C-alpha cells in the first residue's frame, strides 16, 4: 500500500510540474488516503504484535 501511495505521489508531482493541476490534485488526494490507511494499519499491527508478545510472557 505504501508503494502505491508513493507511485501516486510521483504521478502528482510530475503532473503538477507539467501543468496538469486537475490530475495532480486527484493523484495527491489518492496518495494521502493510501498513506493514511497504511499508517492506521501499521499502528494496528504493531499494537497487535505488542499485545501478543506480552501474552507469551
């Protein structure tokens, strides 16, 4: 998911540099949403791993 967020970020930067502001805006929004989902899932998985490790002790 982080890979796709970075791909859309690059698309947004290239489109913005070429003057395609509508495409750049859409790609930026998609990149932000994907990065947000990545962060949420990452934090959830870290908390689950941490809690499973405590149960083992």
